C-alpha cells in the first residue's frame, strides 16, 4: 500500500487502514482536492451568471423598436419632386407658353380666379400682363416653398434611415454579445465536464523525491534489475520532429522527456515554443499550452496564424496551477508551460512531473533573474533531458543554442528567425562565437 499523496510505500508501522504516510501528505492531498472542488464551484457560478446575462440581453433584443417603413416618406418625396419639376418648367417657359398653361390653370380654378380668367382671355394687353406677372410671382413663391418642404422631407428620410441603421447596429451588437456568451458557455461547460470527470478521491500521486530517497524501515528492496541481454532486446518509444527543427532537437525518447527553454525577456522563447507546438501537432500529437505569462491575447492569435496552428488537438490554457498541469498531463501527449515560475518555484516539482508522467513530453519555459540565473535553481537544468538557451542578437536574429541534450544534438545551433540549423555538430561553441558568426539573419 502506497501513500495517496506522494506514492511512498507505507511501512509496517502504519495502521492497516492508513492511506497517507504523514499529516503533511494528508493536508496536501486535501488541498489539491479542495482546489478542484473550488474551481468546479467557480465555473458553475460563472455559467449561472452567464445564463442570467444572456437572458437580460435577450430581453433587450425584444424591446428594440421595429424599423420605420421608409416607403411612404419616399413616395412623398417623389410626388414633391414631380410637382417641382412641373412648376419649374412652367416658370421657365416663354411668355406665350406660360400664358397658355395659365389659361388652363385659371379655367380649372374659375371660382377662385374668375376675374383673372376674364382679363387674361379678353382683357387689354396691360391687363393680361398684370395677370401674368401676378401668377408668375404666385407660382415662384409656391416653387420656393415646395423646395423648402422637399428639403424637410429629405432630412426626415435621412433621420428615419439613420434611426433604422442604429436599430440594426444595436441589434447586431446584442446578437454578437449573445453569440460570444453562448460560446463561452460551451467552453465553460466543457471545462466543468472535464473537472467533474476527475475522481477527487483518487488523484494521481505527487512524486516527492525527498521521501523516496529515504530508506524505508523494515522493507525489502522493490528494485528489479535487468540483464544486458534484456536491455538489448528492449524497444523504446522515440519521436523525431519534422524539418530543420527536428534535426536541431534530435530523436526524442518519450520516457521522462522534459525540455527546458531559457533566455532573457523578449529573446523569443514563446515564439520558439509555438514552433515546437506546431512540430508536435504535425506528428499527430496533442498539445496543451499553458500561456500563464500573458494569457490569451492578440499576440496569441498572431502566433497561431503565423504557424498555422488549426488542429483540434491544440488547446491553450490562459490560467492554471501546478495541479492543473499534472491533471492535463494525463490528457495531452505534450504539455508546454510558459512559464514555470507561475506554477512553482521548487526544482522537485519539475522532477515530479517527469517521474509521475513518464509518457508525456514536457516543454517548460524558465525565466532568468537579473543576474542571469534560472528561477527555480540550476538543478532544474540538470534534471531536464534537453536544455535550450535562446538569445536575440543586436541585429534582431533570434537564435536557439542546444546547451545540453540526451538526443545527440548538444552544441547544435538553430535560427528561430529563419527556421534553419546553423550548426549541426557537437563540437563545443560559446555564445560569443555564435553571436559573432550569425549576428544578422541575412548571414552567409
């Protein structure tokens, strides 16, 4: 029987029903369990809040007014323009033509203009001129008034059209917000479903190298040796990534593989990690990417577009704890963490990932302190199976240097900028030589 928390074998001095080796392990296990349970409650509350918000938006959608029918307003404008055209033509006609049209008009309006009709028809030239001038002035006034009215009708049409456009925009914005919230609901429900599938009573043990190293009293050795012949016949799971990047990384052995990426801020560690993610996806491996430094931003979109990462086997987690990394290490073939300082400051936690999940490829980004040391301690680099240091030259050439490798590519040099291997032999080289030789991306 082993401890549920650290997997240390329980000694014979323990009670028959004991499941933890000590109080610290018991507390540690319950803390892990509580974190998962708290996360479930948090997501359930977010789902409930989202439902309420969606209902409020749907109510807003129903209260939006119907758009104004513009057809009647457009008809009024067409009629008024027709009248204006007729009156404008009438006033621009020669005197004789105007007189003929005026006689027709007066004839149709005899009750109102009876005397004028007599003068224009039978009066003296002076009387006819007076009547013509009078009605020319009258129609000029009507034309001016009609133009003012047309301008008002057109302004009202524009106002109604803008009102309709604003209604449409408001409706579209609400629909977009609802659609976005519904997508978030789906993602939250998927997260909730995954969390609820975790058996919190049987969490994976958290390897503790300090405890394993301690001798167990009154216990026989559990170690089993293998002969040389047995070892020769063993088959190991290996993986070679494609292209120049694959040549730089070497032939990976899946057993307890952990690659450490180091470098100064802005050197290109995140960019390189997305290159690696794409390379693993191209080998049909699932990748879980913990973007803990920056979360999910516009730069995340740019990286995904740049490396054409569109596989359903790729998932980005904008937040997470060491426990989340451990849980999702059982789901993904490859786990990338940017960066380690966000989940732990202990070197033993890094080693525990390798030991507890030997079939998962780990790619961990480590930040450097101001004096150039690794956060978490230099022992992390000794425990890693490959250590890659990344720098950017004075001429913006981003370079990866394989400082340590168990895969036959130690001292290899790779251009992140150009996606090409610059040096493919194991002869030792210093960073100063690398920067001098390949200062510019446009090297010979």
